[in-house]
């Protein structure tokens, strides 16, 4: 654990933004450099002169995520996403957040997820049935469209398939801007006439129109369709004035769930296929496991416990390419962390990207090695060193949804297809926007398994 002397804000950054300059604007590298300054609790000053801490030790990361719900609020990065997500589950705070979380929770219960699992597999099989041997495609884009379609059908009972491409483009335009916001730290940047900002501004009405359309359709149909949106619409504030949610509130929750519910899983899957293409021995073992469990039928929810290697591959992919590579909190009232008093206004980040590749908790951390997840090995060497879904009261509400979707989609596709990269693997880079996207995509050639 860090000693008092190890926290030297000023020594670690000789001038505001030094890390960004030295990492040449590479945000991931910049986060790594904070950890290099102190592997437990590093510190730097960003461009605006703000103190940014990185709680990289698993114990400290856990504390930040779980121990101070009243003293911390979401950090600057997520506060900025309010421009698009409004006051939905990801960004809201306090009592309002707890109420919204309670309302949404039943949509993520086990028996619901079991129902969604059928939709996940059915949609995947139907997309893969349109593919042919030797075809080339961008598997990252295919996964975005597929997971968007799945989230629409499972949570909102709508078919986004036809709009998936247009919505995907609009979402990309919006998401592209977040990395600039994070890097240069300035809300006013949103008003600058940068091409990226103009694209994002044009995209928001496209997203809004699609979401208000979903809400209007539900209102017209009038009856409870048993999905998440129906639940949110029929909710009444029993402790307040008994009113329901306004269209604006519904819009914010739907936008949040559409975005959080597909972008992350799509990227995790795209990276998984990127790894499988580079590790034919892992790919063959995974395909063998899937064939032995479901030789002549698609996989189903009940198969999940029988697919430990597939789960290990997905876990390993999210270890090295965690879609939510970092999140942060802002200090509202001073807290004690690792023997230090952290002042009001400081931003404390936790980063799966950093902690998931720390050699103290992982053997040969940069190696893609799904076996580390299986007996007799027992990694990580610290029980809190793996947190792709966060933790505490802000733990990802979709965690079980994502594990189910990830494993079933991998199994369903790996039954029939092998993926070969058509460009050098290292030309595809992790692009840290809101999530860790493979940039510029993952172009593959399909080979039908015999
Ligand atoms: C591989 C897939 C996913 C990853 C890695 C992931 C990761 C995360 C993380 C790290 C957080 C916490 C952020 C923080 O503490 O600041 C989060 C929150 C959240 N996620 Fe996910 N997520 C995934 C999939 C999903 C899915 C499938 C859904 C919905 C269907 C979803 C909906 C949400 C929501 C609504 C929140 C905010 C929860 C709250 O604060 O109450 N996520 N996610």
C-alpha cells in the first residue's frame, strides 16, 4: 500500500498536462504513465491544472468504487457524457439514481436474461446465415449492428435492425467527440466549430428522433409489453407526487441503455475475434468445446456452465482490452485513501486497463492466455484485480446480460466460422473514446468450419 511519501502530486507533473504531452496525446499511455509514477496511487495534473489520481492497487480501486458513495460523484469524463446521455442511469446521482436503478433492476433479473438469451442466439444465427465462405467484412461493425439490434428487441421490444447502420453512424459521430473532451478537458470545446463537433451535433437529433419514436410507439400501443420501457413508463414516484417519468427522463434512460447496452459488448466481441484470429490453437480449442456441447444445434442459456473455455476466452479478452478502460469519481467531501486525505475537487480514476496488466497480479500480463482463468491456475493473484464491470452501487447493471450475450455470441459464431484478419493485427489499435474501440475496425475474411 502507498506510504504518505509516495503521493507527490507536484513531482509527478512538473507542469499541467505533462503526461499528455509526454505520451503524445495517447490517452492510454498517459494513464499508464500515472501508474508508473506510483503503481498504487499515482497522481498528475491535467491540462486544466486539476489533480487526477489513479487508484491502481486493487484494494484502493475497490475502495473508490464501493466505500464512499456519498463523498464521491461521477468524474469529469462521465459528467461530460450528459451532453448526450442526459440524466440517465450512468450519469445520475444520489436518491434519483437509486430510484431509477430500482425501477430498471427487474429487467435484468435472471429469468429475464434467460428469455433474452433466446433472442441473442436467434439474431446471431440469422445474421451469420447471410454470410458466405471467403466473404470479407468488418466484424467490429457487424457486432455493433447485432448488439444494437439485440438491445432494441430485448429491452424495448423494437426492431432497430433496419436503422442499425444509420444509428450506428450517429452513435459513432457522438462517441468520437468524447476523447477530445477527455483530452483537452473543456466543456466549451463543444461550441467550437471543429468538424468532429459539427458531426456530433448533427447526430444527436438523429438519435433523439429514433428514441422518441420508440417511446411514442409504446405510448400508442398503450398496453404493458413486459419490457424495460413499459416498466419505466408505468413507474410512479410513490415517495414524491406520484407522477410518472417525463418523456425527457424516459429519453435519457433509453439513450443510456441503448448506448451502454451495445457499444461495450460489441467492442469486447470485436476484440475477442481479433485475438482468436491471432491464436489458432485457442480458436481450435474453443470451437471444439462448442461442438462437443452443441454439435447440431445453436447454443442456449443452459449451456453456459458447460462452456468454461469460451468464458475464459471472453474474460481474457476483456482483461487486455477492457471496454470500459477507466472510470473516475470526483471528490465531494474529503476522503481518506491509502493513508492520504484526498481534497474536494480531485478526480480519482480507476483503470481496468492498468490494473488488468499489472505483473503483481498476473503472470506474463501482456500474454493472451485464457488458461490463466482455469484450474489449476488461479489468477488473478489479488481477488479484486479484475473489474471490467466496475463495482459498488454503480456496478454495471448489465453485467449478467453482457456475460450471457458475449459467451453465447462467441459460441454461436465459432460453431460455423473462423475469422482471418485481412490486415496486420497491430495495425488495429485500441482507440480510447467512451469505450475502447478497435480502430479503424476489424476487417476479416470468413472461413466456414468443416
Ligand atoms: C462487456 C460489456 C460491458 C462492460 C465492460 C460494461 C462496463 C460497465 C462499467 C465499468 C460500468 C460502471 C461505470 C462507472 O462506475 O462509472 C457500467 C455501468 C453501466 N452499464 Fe455496463 N458494461 C457492459 C455492458 C452493459 C450492458 C449490456 C448494459 C445494458 C443492457 C449496460 C448498462 C449499464 C448501465 C445502465 C450502467 C450504469 C449503472 C449505474 O450506475 O447504476 N452495460 N458498465
